[in-house]
């Protein structure tokens, strides 16, 4: 956009910069998003605040306009790419907390679903909280979750779904674990915009996580409980 060329991000105050970053995310302007993220970090913002107050908040606006038919897939893809570019700057910073190793999580988006921004965010936050994260990417069949969880000796299996048509696949994974007598070996966390607590309970997950911060807190609590139960049995 011509007027945007005239905007010098570094001259904006924090509030204006965040508002401009939301516009830039909406317009899929990757370079501007990277610059904005770096500026906020230089100004002393925490990586978590940059993530939630600028990037996630901006993506929420994109989501609403996608839902309302104002934006279409190509524009949303550009926005997603800009978001990912910002997230990749924050990722090492979020992981740098030096927190003790908490446990290992295998996480992926379920079969038929290619949305990965939320899943990536959860992975980043979990790493930042001291968990080891094995990211399976998108479109994962049941075998991928199970084989990797076994091979990696994971404590947690995390599943993400953004479509009402793909969220039932989470139950396929949980039912397969049950059939193979492996259900109790893993903490199962599920998340994604169309899910809710009732759905999480109905499919037999250990918890539904509304967002990445809740995923971290839930994982910490459930891993601690699992370890305590193990210690009590020993
Ligand atoms: Co899609 N899409 N999309 N899309 N897309 C939604 C999900 C939709 C709600 C938009 C809408 O209509 N309002 C809608 C689903 C409707 C429904 O099922 N009821 C939709 C649709 C229809 C589609 C297509 C079918 C469109 C089409 O082709 N006609 C298609 C499906 C392709 C497929 O998967 N097979 C499609 C495609 C795409 C893009 C490729 C363009 C792009 C994805 C790019 C990418 O991910 N690399 C895209 C996007 C970006 C969206 C929206 C706009 C944004 C999703 C997002 O990244 N949000 C989305 C609208 C919306 O959600 N409001 C939409 C930001 C992210 C930080 O939030 O993912 O919710 P979220 O993650 C949160 C929590 O949910 C939670 O923590 C995260 C961080 O706080 N969480 C977990 C998520 N996973 C977790 C896992 C856990 C724990 C917590 O495990 C432990």
C-alpha cells in the first residue's frame, strides 16, 4: 500500500506500532512484521507479550474477517506467513528461559488438517516452559502419533485441530491408544479453536487447552501428578 511505504515503524510509539503491526499482519507484510517484532523486543517487551499482544491479537482480526468472507485463503496464507516469520524470531527467545526439563511432548495437527500456527505456538511455549517438544507437523495419521510417542518416550501427546471436520479424528487416536492398552502411558492434551472442554471430556482426553498458556499450565500440573502417582506406587 502506498501510504504504508511512508510509515517509519521505528518512529511510532508502542501503541501505534502494535496497531500498525496488526494492519501489516492483515496485509501479509512479512518484512514489516519482522521489523515490528524486533523493535518491540528492543524496547524491552517480553517475547510473550509481543507474541500475544501483537501477533496473536492481529491474527484474531484476520480470523474474524476470514469467517465473515472479507478475506480469502490467499490473503490468509500471506498473513499466516507473516505471523510465522514473527514467531520464528520469538521462538529461540521463548525457549531461552533455562527452565529445568519438565517432560517430553509429541504434538501435531491431526489428519486432514493443515492449520499449524496454534500448534506451533503451543510447541514454542512448552519449550519455553522447559518441555522437550517433538513437532510432528500437520496432517498426522494415528500411527504417526503413536509410533513417535513410543520411539521418543514421550510423556504427553498433544493434538491440534482447527476444523469441525477434523476434530473427531482426535478420538480415533485416543481409541487406538486404548485398544492397544497404551492409553494410561500418556497424558493427552487437545486444543484448537472449534474444541471445548465438553468435547475434550467426551473423546477421553486428559484436558482441553483453550490456549498455549493453558496448555503449559495443564501440562505442568498433569506431569507433576503423573510423577507423584508413579512415586507413590514405587
Ligand atoms: Co482455515 N479455517 N481453512 N486456514 N483458518 C479456520 C479454522 C476457520 C474457523 C475460518 C472461518 O471460517 N472462520 C474455518 C473452519 C470452520 C470450521 O471448521 N468450522 C477454516 C476453514 C474453513 C479453512 C479451509 C477449509 C478453507 C478452504 O479451503 N475453503 C481450509 C482447510 C484446509 C485444511 O486444513 N484441510 C483452510 C485453510 C487455511 C489456511 C491454509 C489459509 C490458513 C492456515 C495457515 C497455517 O496454519 N499455516 C488458515 C487460517 C490461518 C485460519 C484462521 C484464520 C486462523 C487460524 C490461526 O492460525 N489462528 C482460522 C480462523 C480462526 O481460527 N478464527 C481458520 C491463530 C492461532 C494462534 O490460534 O489455531 O486457535 P489457534 O490456536 C490457539 C488455540 O486454539 C490453542 O492454542 C493456540 C494458541 O493460543 N491450540 C492448542 C491450538 N492447537 C492446540 C493444541 C494443543 C493445545 C492448545 O495441544 C496440546
